[in-house]
C-alpha cells in the first residue's frame, strides 16, 4: 500500500520554528514531486511549497524566505522547515504526491490540488502566544 504520513505539527509561539516531515511507504518518494498544502478553518486548501523529482523547489509568496522544502533520500522523507512562524500560518498541513512529469509543475502548476494523486492525513500547526 502506497501512502504518505505527516509528522511534526504542534503548538508554537509567533516567531518560532517547526519542521514537518512527509514520510512515504510503499514507494520511493525521491522519484516523484511532493507538495505541501495547508487549510485553515473556513478557508480553501492552498499550496505552500513543492519539490519536484529533479529537485526544483516552489514556494507560495506568503512563505518565501521563511519556509524551506528538502528531501532526505535515506529516510524516504520530505521535510518542510518553517521559521519565523506567524499566526496566519495556523492550519492543517498536508503533503501530497504527484506521479506525473515535472514540467506540469512549472509556474503555478504545482498549486493545483487536482494534480496530486494521493494525500496524507494532515498535521495541525498552531501558531499562538
């Protein structure tokens, strides 16, 4: 069974940091693009970041300079390092796997939720004092 599971959410104060992990099982995550999305209460799910199979990275404007996406091949994991967190970052964070070609991700293509083939269950991130 192929799946991804997110870890690392929690409660953090404004200005703090968290590192989320997206752990894959049943497939080699390194071969595919992985996107991170988030959904706050009452809002649409939105793209946060993506890393393609060739290592290209994409970020939403709201997180550029604060969040970093990366891979760990040995652990079959994609990380999302989140620094300088703000209350507006509060949301459930999901990782999603795209099995298609990297060129589809270019521009804003990576933000299309319908592009992704399967999703994790999500992890809650709360930024509050």
